[in-house]
């Protein structure tokens, strides 16, 4: 579960970075990828609770 929280925190920071900088990529991925990853991780964490 701790791993999921760490992944979620990283993905959330990636979303913020891509929003703040126009042509920013984090790990070669853009906003839509990271936003989808945040949603997937949130659902997975919610299911585990």
C-alpha cells in the first residue's frame, strides 16, 4: 500500500509540473498520461481500503 501512495504522490507532482510548464514532459509522458495514472492509482487505493 505504501508503494501505491508513493506512486500517487509522484504522479500528482508530475501533473502539477506539466500544468505549470507548457511543453513539459515527465519521464517522456505528458499531462494526459499522468492524469490517467493518478485516476488509476486513486481507484486502486480506494479498492484496497
